[in-house]
C-alpha cells in the first residue's frame, strides 16, 4: 500500500505524465495502476521535483476544487497546489500539481523544504509563513498582485499628489516592463 497523500501531474517539455495516487485516512485512491507502475511514477515525481529544485526561480499557486471521492461530504472543498519552473527555463519546463484537502501551510512547507531560491506567489500569507526561518527561500509576489497594491496606494492619494508618488512611478516602470514583454512575444 502506498503511503502518500498527494496526487501529482507531471509535465516536462512536450511530454505529460499524470500520477493520481492518494491516500485518505488509510484508504488508497484507486488509480488503475499496478504497484510496479506506482513505484515508477513515484520515482518520476521525485526526479522531477529534484530537477525543479535546480532552478533558482519557481512559481507556486493553489486553487480550490470540489472533491467527493475521498470519503468526505459531497462537494467538500479541496485544493490543487501548483508548482512550476519559470518560463526562462525553456530546456526544463516542469509543472507539478499536488492535490490536498486543505490550504494549510504544511503543504508548501513540505514541498519547498529542500528548495533554495525565489518562489513567486500571489501573496497568500501561507507562503510567507513558510519563508520565515528559512534563509535560502525568498517568497516574492507576482507582478499582477504588486500592480494591484500599487494601484490602490495611488488611488488612496489626493489627485494632485498621485503622479508624484513612488507608487505611481513604480506602476509606470511595471507598465514599461509589460510593454517590452509584449514586443518579445
């Protein structure tokens, strides 16, 4: 019997491999895989996670989903945690999906425990909780969230002071980055 509580999907370059192995309260989720296939898939997950850790920048996010195959009440909320290498790593694009019942900090803490570098997130406080106490991990917010907070700061100022504010100048720099990025696409 497999001792894991995760469901993973692997995607590297143009090949995709899904791992759907979960244990909920000592019940193994049926995957249709033989135990030999399960061991191979677990090994692949470990291999891809280690390759991901070789990258200096990762992106992380979590999204709610409804799950009713784990013994809980129908339509219980669960979460898909997503970890991926940045787009700059064209030779090793890796995306891992981790299914969990909660949004608890223990999930990214377990996944990121051996990672050294920068993890780009949406600012969900759980990621910053994980960062505390780890010298080799830096959590940063992605541009859309930074832009939103700067926009709110500018709008809170009197109209006469908005264009002279640091927040306004930071927004114009972010816009310039977006425009340069458009030219590259």
